[in-house]
């Protein structure tokens, strides 16, 4: 509402597997975005490929970080390696 998107343009759904599978298979869903495991990403890609749906997958990472251009990349990488 704050930025003026019309109702229904962006919908974020956190759900269980049965709800997610239904949404991924539904032809009324124009674009699928998923963040999670590679195994589930493969399943989504397979279903999306069958129906030629657009999708974006962010897979396999844990504790992702956004590093801005004014931060020392070496420091960020060292902190990340200590977390693993």
C-alpha cells in the first residue's frame, strides 16, 4: 500500500508443502520465487518447466548476507568462514 502497488500484484505466502505445491502448479500464478533447499528447488523447477512458468530460485545457502559496497569484503568473508 505504501508504495502504490495494486492489490494482488505481489503476494508473499509462507505455507506448508501442500499449499506450496498447489500454488506452484496453479496456472493463475504468473511468477514463482523460492528461497530454500536445493531439493525443493529442483521440484519447483520441474513443475515450472512442465507448465512453462517463470521462476526464481535462491538455493542452498544458509544465513545469507548482503554486503554493501562500502564494507570490506575480506572482513565479511572471514566472518562467514568462522560461522561455518
